[in-house]
């Protein structure tokens, strides 16, 4: 078991205060958007061992069977299959989707053959992996997730009172779901600047008018203010607005358009950095590739609540790349974690003590630890810790 030394990513949308408040450190005025915990080569965690400081990805590469366990190694190869983050958003992230495994493999192969450098700003596929992800709120958390049903989307457009949107509302009501969503979403990504500006003004008025869509329009107005003149606003209008209470979560699969807006949360995903963007960002956007990957299916937002299991509160996910749980140790009753897969734990509240056959350490908010496969951990103390591991066909046991 090792205490992790992690990298904070200073993306422009990050909060300057949320992570410092969590960790009890002084803010330095710069955005602190994401704290990465894992072995992704873009920002691998580091550990201190007798031989010195080592990168976690290098340790796994040097001894994959010992670090990952045979079952995880067979299923995912010689890499840690998940990446854990603390995410702190103070303004909207890009409107984005992630590819599935087949799409990622093809896209990565094409860009490799074209000789696009892995760190090129215009590169879409930085690896050959998919990127399903889960977010669990630590504070009230706002986001956009998945397409609204076409009729609901049409009603939202009607409420803006712009004649230019009437043909799109009619298409949403009159065409089959998939073709209607595709046609209108594609048209919105190619909208004129005049229409974008008119929609922004109408959204601002609607956000101050009583009605059934007011809370959604308030969220869209925040999007517009953070990214003035950006055509991603029109596409965002087609997505469900969701507000998570602390402890509630969302799962986002391949092809689901989404954008986090504001809040602090624990994020867990497959170990990938493949993001296709179409707006709300100064980064590279590729609407054509995004349209090829996005799934034009409307679905209600499914808010995830954890289920108690063996001393953990487990958040359900339909993938085996990762498993996320929350542990709040009971007084004088330690939680024992026995896994044949690797695991990372991060403290989000209080003071948590981890003990293994090889020693112990204490975590305070923002502190994290890595344990290789087969290392039994005992969790005790007063507070809260989130645990990330693998759920590969029963690899993990609580």
C-alpha cells in the first residue's frame, strides 16, 4: 500500500477554491480543475518507496501480474484499467462525447497512420480505449446529460419564442426520434452567428421568466455567459439538465452527449483520454467526428444511488473497467476490503486510517492511497472514503 502523490490539472473551467477548501490548503488564485489518481501516462500518480519516487504506470509496467493480479491482467492487459479524479468545475466544460471500444480503436489507428503526434492539440484519439465514466456529487452538482425526448425539446424551443426555431421544433415533433435528433442537432452545430446571438438573448430572458423551464434556462444562461457567441449553446438546449445532490451519481456511456456545468465530485472512468468536442471550449472541436460517434437516442436521466454491500455503498455501472463505492466506517467496526484487483482510495471527509499486512497510513480529505492486487485493507476512522477498483467478472470482493 502506497500513499499517492497526484497531479492537479489547471484547466480554465476549474474552481479556484473547491479543491483547496476540501484539502485545507490555501488557494493560489489559479483554477484547480481535476486531481488525477491513477496510471494514465498523461499525469500518472507517484509513490515513494525504498528505492525512491516512482511513477505508478512504470511500476505496473515493470510487474503487471503482481500489481494488477492475473484476472485483471488477462482481461485488460498490462495497464490499470481505470482513472480516478476529484473534479471541481466552476464553469461549464466542453460539450462532448466519448467513443466506444471499436470506434476508439479505428480512430486511434487512423491518426497513428497519419502521423498525428499524441500531444497535438487537434488530435481526437489519444489511445485505443473507450471512456465510460461516472460522477458522484460531493456538493450540489449541475450538468447536461443525454438528449431530451424530441417533444420535450420542441417545447423548450417554443418557449424561446423565436420564429427561426419553429421549423426545428416541427421536425422534432414530426419525424422519427433518431432522424429528428440527428437533423436538428446537426443543424444547430452549423447555426449562423445571428441565430446563436438571438438564442442567447432569448435564453437570458427566459431565465428570468416564471415557467416550467426556468431552472433549465438558468443553466443554459450560465453556459451562454461562460462561452459567449459559442454555437454549442444551441446543441446544449437539446440535452437534459440534471442537478445532483451530494451522494447522487450519473453514469455516462459511449456516444452520450454531455457537459458538466458546476460542482465538486468524484469521477471514475476507464483509463482513456479520448474526447470528441463540438463546442463550449477553446480546445479543438470536430463536429463531423462527433456526429459520427454520438448516439441519437433520447432517454430520461437515471440518477444513481448506492446500494449497501459488505460495508460499502456501491454505485452500479454496466461496465467492468471500474467499480466505485463509498465507505463510511462505523464506529469501532472497521471495514475489511479483500480484492484480487488493484484499488485506489481517496478520502473526501474526516480522517480515515488504512491498514494492510505491510503497514498503515492516515488519509485526510484529498489524500489517496494505492494498493496492488491481493492486498487486504482495513478501513477505520470517522469520515468518508471512495474506493475505485475493477469489477471484472467477480474479480473484486468486499
